C-alpha cells in the first residue's frame, strides 16, 4: 500500500529548468511505488548561496509511497543523476536538478545520508511557499503552522509563474 506521505522539493537553474522539473515529476509518478498526489505551481527564486549563478525554478510536490525513506532517497538520487547532475562540484553551485526529501510522514531521523525533516526548510521561501500552496494546513515538527513559518521567512522576491503544471497529464 502506498500509505506513507512525503513532500519533495524540486529545484533547477540549468538547462531549461522548468522542463527539468516537469520531467522529474513524470519520472517520479512513473515509479511503481510512488503516486503523485499534488504539485505546486513553478516558482522563480533568487539563488540562495553564491549569487553568481542563474535564478532557480522551484516547486514542491506531495507523493504517497510504499518505499522506505532511504529507498525513496535512492530513487530521488537516481532521477537527479539521470538529469546530468554532477555531484563533485561546489556544494552550493548551480544544478540541473535537485530533489530534496522535505518530510516523510512525521518522521524525524538523522542518518549520514538523510535528515528528516529537511534541515534547511525554515529559511527557504522557495520551499515553504510552494508547500503552502498544496498543504495549507500543515503543522510543522515544532508544532507551529506552515503559515507561521512563512511569516518569519524573507520572501526574497519569490515569484509564482503563471503557467500551472498540467497535473492531469502527469498523474494519469
Ligand atoms: N537557491 C534557490 N533559490 N533554489 C534552490 O533550489 C537552491 N538549491 C540549492 C542552493 C544552492 C542552496 N540554492 C538554491 O541547493
């Protein structure tokens, strides 16, 4: 049964970023143990970290899955690798595709490969705002609402792009 819920953050700032993200959503949904439930609009965001790189396109999706967290991480990393992601370069440098597991049910874990919830969410407007679009009632692990987290986070000029992702064509 695909009864576990996870939120995935998607980001790209190289090689037609919007296409990277749409294709990644299709690839996620094509996995037999992943079912795409909702996805946000695409958002354009200023780079966090070094500023000498292109703006990012970001989105967040909600999936259900029968995979364990580390199995899901393997799937996310293999999709990143298929998109030509180069891991050796600078940690905060530009990337063709980044898939971050943000939350997995209410699980808290800290292993060498995976920290849940994702450690950086609280100050990433490009994660919180798209997540709010698809899960406005979410309660975060400190007991606060997602809306409260957003109210404390700088929006850095985050822009929602007008074209919605054609969810029906992906998740059919
Ligand atoms: N900055 C933005 N705006 N969006 C991202 O997805 C993103 N991803 C990263 C770093 C380099 C931290 N900066 C980012 O990994």
